[in-house]
């Protein structure tokens, strides 16, 4: 499983994708342990590899969240819905008109 994520000699590169996005520390540790058993990874390197995989996974998740937020904001802007700011301004105007009508 993790062999598909780790490429190259003892040096490794992380492949972005669904597998990486669902990477938990436990999954990374299990995969690295398999590689240790096969002799492809030295035990002393295991913690660094696991930490790197988990960090990259979190970075990828955050990048997707950021892209989704940007796309949602753009879609809302393009659809011309009232924003929270718009509603707050409108509410203040209504409050001012109500106060004005009570005076007059």
C-alpha cells in the first residue's frame, strides 16, 4: 500500500491523491512498518517518513479546503446573493427608519 506512495530509493516523494488525503498516522506507521520488514526502509528513518507523510496529508487537506472555500465564495458572489454585510447594513437602515417613523 505505502509502496505506491513512497517512490525512489531510500529517498521518498509523496504522491498527491486520495490515498494521501486519507492518510492517518496509524496508516502511515503500518505502511512504513511493512517497508521496514521488506528492508526498503531503515528503522531509524521510520519516524521521519511517517511525520513527513502525515504533514503532507494535512497540507493537501488544507489546500483542498482553501480551494473549496474560494470556489464557494466565488459561486456565492456570482449568484448575487445578499451577504451577511449586506443584511447588516439593511437591518441598520430599517432600524433607523423605524426610529424616524416613531418620532414623526
